[in-house]
C-alpha cells in the first residue's frame, strides 16, 4: 500500500504482527488511541499497518512491556531515505529543500486557467488580474475572491463579469467581455471620388448626387458622387455622399527579386542568461558578461517541468541564448527567383477587395544581370469609390 503524504514527508514505520499476536496488537492500538493506516491482513493471518515515527516508537515500547511480538517490516518516508543516504550530504539537503518547498507551495497559486475569453488573450486577462494583486504565487489563505472580483470589474474596461474559483493550487477564472458599442456613423459632409483610372460599369447610389454615368472613363481623383446637391424646395444642401462604383480598371504589378543576396550562417548558440523562477521570484543563476558579438540573434525560452501537459512543480527556467552568425553572399537560380516572385505577386493580389473580379491577367518575366523582374498586367472590375470629407465655408 502507498503511504500518505504526511508519512512520506515526516517518516514512519510499517509494523507487522503474526497471527498469535494480532489481537493483542490491535487491542494496544485501541486502548492507547494509536492511529494507523494502510491496514492489510495477509493470507498467513499476519496484519500489517503503517504508523508515524512517534506512534511506532510508542507502540513498540508497549508491545515489549506486554510481551507482544511486533516486528518492524520497513521504515518509510523522507527521514528513512535521508538516513540511508546520510553520507551524501548534497542529496540529503536537496531532498529536504524540495520537500519543504512542495509542502509550503500548497498554500500558493501554481496556475491560472482562463475561461470565456474571446477577443482578450490569456496574457491580457492575467495582466488585468495582476494589476489588482492576484496571480501565480498569490498566498491562498489571503485571497478574498469576492473582493478581487469587484476590484477587477472596477479597474477593467474590457471585463464585464468574472468569477474566481480556487481548486487546490489552481485558480479557474471565468469572464465575460465588454463588447464595444457600434461605431457612430460619421456625419460630416463628404464626396465620393475615384481611387483609380477606369471605365464605369455599375453605379449603386446610396446618398448624394451622382455626376457620372455607365460607360464613362474617369481618372483617379475625379468626382463620382457629390455631397452637394440642389434641393427644389430648400436650395443647396450638404450630405455625406455614399455609393458603390464598379469600374473596369487596368494596373500593372511589378515584383523584383535580386539574384545576389546575403544569407545568415548560424553558429553554435551560447547561453547569455539563465533565471530560476519560483512563482513570482527569480534568481539569476548564470550571466555571461563581457563584449558580445554584435552579429547575433537573441532567443528566449522557458523550460518547465510538466506531466501530461500540466505544470506540477511551480519552478521553471528562463533561458536566453545568443546565436552568433556570419553573412555570406549567395546566388539564386532563375527557377528559385521565379518561385519567390510568384509568391510575392500572390501576396500583392490578396490585397485587392474581395468583391473585385479578375477579367484578364498577363505576366511577363525578364531576367537582368542583377535581378529577375516580373510584371503582371491585370484587367479587372473593382469598386473605385472612396469617401472624402470636405469643409463647409460659410
């Protein structure tokens, strides 16, 4: 049977009494109120039970005084382990420190689980909690969940409701976010102008006075829908013109890929700083001084002890590495440059409006001594309307 946490930490003994002495053995425990655990009755009629160090010493003394045969089956727990390894002082001290740390860490928050967040990230919610004094490392007996919840709601503009529940050393925080109110529609007068050259195909007028017609050719910056119109009843009035103007446009996208380029050649990483973290406390255990190589990349990572994806010890290392590199000039082949050019062209075409319709695409590739140039001529139907506000001069 497995000993409990108390026996593992403070030590104890596993005692056994044979079939002839088992009744007297149990009577001694009952009369003197000696508690035990992990009681086992084996096939030979012997009984086995685990006792704390003090209880086992008392029971063995009483058994000798009453002529009852009781044997020590084995010693259990950390004290027995340290006694067996007493000549290895470093191991003993380390085990004591770890045991004490684990024993006392049960009174601190080890991990925080966030539920209900949509637009807010995990770290943004944790930051909101930290601002009111709650987070990993908080002393559990001092945590007042109702008070914390109220303080977060007062301090945060993004959280409308939250609940904090502590289960062991893990805090589960469930939140509801504040949803931003819809933006108010601008009211300042505006015209609609063309963003590109083209021939108008479709006009959808929402507000204002349309000054163009289907089939008309326009230039970028030309007025399409006016925010100033003449009312038969009240004279000239101003409005915020709006509408969709689809036009046939032509444009050329150019991508240039150099054939000569610099490539980083990385060398062996070097540790520059290592921090040992325990809850919110950090101890610098390694720091490399001196002049660092200017040509290097900095990589940071955390190393934690996890079991099945759950951090079971609130200790982790923060490691910073400097990765030196040198640069070498390399030459791309025409095939490699062409592949990169098409990838870049695809990214540029993704920036078009979703409702644009591609009618024709013609690509011309030219290889110069220093670069590959890709030119893509496009003919498409797209919305060229853009609102532009204007000032009213009295």
